[in-house]
C-alpha cells in the first residue's frame, strides 16, 4: 500500500512539472519575475536567470495597451486591408462588451446597496432601539441625534443608488 501511495505521489509530482514557471528574469527594478512565457523584448539576456531547457529565447509580443482606442489603428490605403478592418471591428466589439459587463457589475452593486439602505431605513423608522459595537467591543444604543444622522445618511444612499439612472461612485 505504501509503495502505491509513493508511486502515485511521484507520478503526480512528475506530471505537474510542466505547469511550473519555467522562465525567471529580473525586471528593470531588479525584482525577480517568474512566468511560463519568455520575457519581453526589452529585458536583456544577462537579466534572464532561468529558461526552459533546450529553448532559445523567443521574443514575447508586447501586450497591447487595454486603454488604446480601436480608432487609433491606421486606416488602410484605399480601404483594401479587410483583415485590419476585421481586427478593428473585433477590438471595438470587445471594448463594447467590456464596458457593458462593467455597467452590469455596477448596476448589480447599486441594486444591492439600494436594498441594504432601504432595509436599514426600515429599521430606523420602526422605532426599535438600535445598537452598535464601539471600539472597545461594548454595545452602545443610538441616541436621537445619532439616529437622525444615520437616517439622513441612509436617505442620501437611497437617493443616490435607488434612482433609475443612478451611477455608483
């Protein structure tokens, strides 16, 4: 039984080796960087500490800046380059999808904040005594001034997050 466990452990370790980071280099600040991809072209060979066995350095393509607009691509002469036009359209579609996803996340967070604020307001309006825990871990009851301040703060949150076209800040 022990040999079977040892064999499985050795096999698992051997199979996981290719998944380990194979490249190691020092960046411009001298910090070590580990990756399964070759370093960018601006890293000199002397800064490469470890590379996969039997491989020469292949220059990794520089990542495209995410904030660059798709309109920054040069227009092909005479409109003949269909591949470039297709890539531009794909980049625009990807940017639109990213913006839509960000808006959906923002709308979800706004709806959660709105629901939480309405629930808090209902608790404040009910007249029950509300307690909080102070820095020493002791329970304290809200007095009338604190309740009024909390009610104003909750009203502001409801006005901001529960409005139909509200933007999360």
